[in-house]
C-alpha cells in the first residue's frame, strides 16, 4: 500500500514539476526514457517503473477480474507499474454512461475515479 501511495505522490510531483517552467531540476520526480518511465523519490531512489501497454498485454487474471467487475466497459488505456517486484495496472475504461479509472492486479480491484458522460 505504501508503494501505491508513493507512486501517486510521485506522479503528482512530476506533473507539478512539468507544469512549472521555472521548477528546479532537483525536484523533478521522473525521467522519461522512451516508453518506460522511471519514478524516483527526492533522494534519488528508484520507486517504480511504468509504461503504457496494450490491453492484449494484460495477464489473464486481470482480464477475468475486469470482465467480472465491469462487463459493459471497454478498455481505453493501460499503464503498467512495477514496484518492489509487484505489477499493478491502472486502466481507463469507457462505457455508454461514462469512464472509470481502476487499479487492478491479479488479486485486487479498486475504482480510483468515475466520470459520467452527461
């Protein structure tokens, strides 16, 4: 759980650092290397790596969980995070009614955000 909180905090820090053109490079929280992004803490320790993957790259337990929890949704975007040997997927789903952002592993599922189309 601490790893996931650290990932979200790092993502927020990197977005804030990228949004400010005068941001000091010391506070930059991530380095983009092609398709793989590495996330560091302020001390320079590697927290996680992330990359966009296709829905075909999702493991079978994750696909089964998505089919069970949200059968009427289509996968729009998948981001894979690897931290401390664990792989977590942040998946954006779309249905006729709206969008969902979910965090999914082979054993867990959580809705992070929901947005109606209306």
